[in-house]
C-alpha cells in the first residue's frame, strides 16, 4: 500500500480556512495504537500549519521544522480520541511561516505551540505539488480515510554514558528505511523533527527519574518544552549523539537541556521543564 498521506499524516480533514490568517482541522487517533506521544500531537498542529502555508503560496514551497518558542503540555492524548486542531498564522511567504496553534479534545486544550517558525523550501524537491494540491482538496472536502498511521517503529536508541542524576547520553541510529519516510518526504526522505523531539523527551525523562525528589511518593512530571531548535535535515541511516543535562531547579521544579549532535556539530537543542507531582 502507498504510504503517502498515511504513514506520517496527522490531519484527517480541514474544517475552516482563512487564507493567510488561520486554519482549523481534525485528526482521529487510531484506536488500535499502543500510545500517541505528545510529540505527534505537536506534529499534527505543525502539519495543519503546513497545509495553510502551502496553500498560501500555491504549493510552490513547503515549511520544514525550525524553531518553536514553547510547547505546553496539559494532558496526554490517547488512542481513540479525536483532536481538534487550530492554527493562527502570524506571517507566511515564500521564505517562512510563523504560527501558533493548539490541539484540543472535547474543548480542553491538550497541547499548545507558541511562536513557531518554519523555513520554507522548494516543494518540488520534497514532494509532488499536484499530489499535495489533490490531497488539500480532499481534506477540505470529504476528508481523508482515518486510521492510516500504524504506530512508530522501534528505534535503535541506546544510553551511552553520563553522570547519574546530572547528565545522560545516548546514540540514535536513524533507520535506513521506515514507512514514515514514504510520507516524510517521497522525493527526499527526512527523519521527522517531531520524532527527534520524542527521543529527546525519552532521554530527559530517564534523566529526571534519576533526580532525587524532596517528598516521598512524588515524581517529576514534564510540564513544557521551550527553545526548540532544529537546524539541519536528518537523512536515513545517520548516527546522532544526544546529551541531556540537568541545568537548574528548585525544590519543586527542574530544568533539562537536550542537545543533538552530528559528529561534533550541534544540529538541535531543546529545554524541558519538569515539575514535582505528588501521587495521590
């Protein structure tokens, strides 16, 4: 089966478009999945913004992952839920799109993106412009058939040292092939920035679990992600090094920074904010 618009697509329909201003849509999380990480909820907001941006420039360019000032996490999304997506565009042109957006369930905001910037690149290098126009028309009309996403593959992601409770390192070996590459993108496969964020969160969570809590029966809960930066495309088969470091904190909060390197060059970074949560 052709995995284009299925393997890594998280917008089922577009319900409202205000050209150059904003866009609303929906995505039904397949009920059969084991989970649906927060990074993919953020991805769904970014994909909706991408549809608005591509339509604004008549599918000559498309945005790619770049910068996000903050990703606020309010509640975990679960398989079987329907996400209501909303994006407000600040600016969009042939060079970049700037936007903010939310993903909600039943009127409650689960994830909010603030002050995101996606550089625009020539669409023809990554995908078929006519195929995207046709899919945009489908999403704006009857909508796509839900359920295309089959879940994430297992990644070769291994701890590789660090100092307990202070830092953690890991090596990521990007798959040489995976279903999502057929969707991201057909003409130039790129490892999705949201999947790198997912692995950043996993490494930071592993580090936070090593940090002592000041109260019995409490644990560190991820509250928000800030200063998200991805400055290079990641190709299939690459090997990346990730390092999470405990930066600052108080009795009821902790900050972690995660950096991604290709060889000796830093290509991405993100800050994560944990708060102390007492178990009932």
